[in-house]
């Protein structure tokens, strides 16, 4: 019966950049068909990431429109219903989570169907819901790269700045799964502290009300204050000087963001970094090497099977232009704790 399907899929899209309420549209578009090495996924959930709203708005580096029409969202979850040439038919019927659906491609996961390379549709355990699976994608892959690009974290003390954020939430959990001896998270609000502690942080520091370096000295018990092996960082410009003060010699900073101002050029404390042999990695999931993405998929899958990962679905919206616009606005509001998910009937 699926081969007789002639009905177009429901989708949300935009064909010009701008405010979410102004440019997002919904309606019917032709069903996509998988090409060589691809699978088609019948989506049940689609998650919103900061890069999704940035591309839609025309934020720095995303103008002009990369394609005439874009169905937004990189991440989602659903069931493979069709495969392209070169993909084993046994994939049909698999529950999967999807990442990078709209990376260098026009059509993402804000639709009933999406087509992705087979490697970008990863088996989803039965005990993980589609809404939870949609949360993984870019945040969990980023967290994995930040944590493990310098090798195992077993026995180490890890600082996760923004421990209640989408990436930080998974970084805390993956550090625990990887055998870290101690995980410390920073937050800015009490409700964020509860989320970071639930993720498995040993200690939480409110950077707005506490002296982070002094508290880290207490928490780690390091006489010289240098008790941190690695920093997983959400705001390089604001945090680099504290990181320099608390990292052990030859420590690592892995940063994936630096505030909201696209014109900002953070000052780099060259000599403190150099004199302590500190390595700084700038991490962007989309340009991770293929082997790094494969390693992330492997480890995230293992952690999921072991029941080591929780997921924080903050809000759910239906698949309409108005609701996706509201989801984008919430993502950009600065008040969100957790992930915004679009549920697709």
C-alpha cells in the first residue's frame, strides 16, 4: 500500500529568511524518495536546535538562503519506511533517531518524512520514546566530541559550564557514563541546578552568585585551585579566564559556543594558556570528522542501551507553522531549560 501512496506529506517550511512568525508556512509537499545510500524516515518527532533558528533568521554566515525552500530542523526520530539503492532492506521498520537531516540539504525534520544518509539514522532502543530520541542529535554528538576527543575521561574531574543546557545536560551524563571521578556543573538559576544534579553532577555552582574558582577549589580539594582536568564550555569569552585558573597543567578546554553576539571576538589569554600547556578545542558538530561522528554514534548507542542517558523534553508543539514559530521563539528566548520538540501525528 505504501507504494500506492500519492498524498503529499504535511510539512512546515520557509522560502525567505526572517522572523519565525512571518516566514514559516505549512501545507503539503511531495513525499521525498531516498537516493543511493539513503533511507526515508516516517517522522514522529522533530527537535529544535539553536542552529535551526539561526539559519531561519539569517544569522551571521547563513545569508543568503542556502536553498530556495527549507524544511527546518536537523534532529528527529521515527521509523524507516523505505530505503534507497545500496541500503539493506532490513532497515525498513527500524525505530531511529536522526541527525544532520538539513545539513547541506534543503529538507529537515519538520515534516512527516525526511530522507537522510543511512549512517545518519541510528537505531533507537524500544525504551526511548520518539520525543526523547529527537533530543539526541546535535546536542549529544557535540557533548561526546567535547568530552572524548582527547581520550577517555575515566578517573578525571570534569567541569561542564551550562550543565542544564542541551549540550551540557548530555555532557554531564556522558562524563558519568565514561567513568569520570567527579563532574561539576555551573548554572545561573536554581531550577537549572536541579536539572544538572538530576543528570548526575556531583556539585553545582551558580556562577551569578558564587565565586566559581573559589568554589571549585573547595569542591575538588586542590590546594592550588587547579583541580580540573577538562572543561566542557558553553561560553568561551565569558569563561576562559576562570578555566585557565582552575585547569591542571596540560588540561583541556573544549568549547562549542561564546555568547550570543555574532560580532564578539573573545580575548584569548595566550600566555596563561601557553605556560600551563592548555589545549583549546573549538567544536562544531557539523564539521566533526567522519570517524568522530561514528564514535559518537557508537558510544551514545551504548549509553542508551545501558539506560545511562536521560532526556529533558521541556515543551511539545504540533506540526503547524504557528506552533513551530512559537517553538523557535521559545528556543531563542533564553528561558528554556530542556529541548523543544515538535510532535508529528
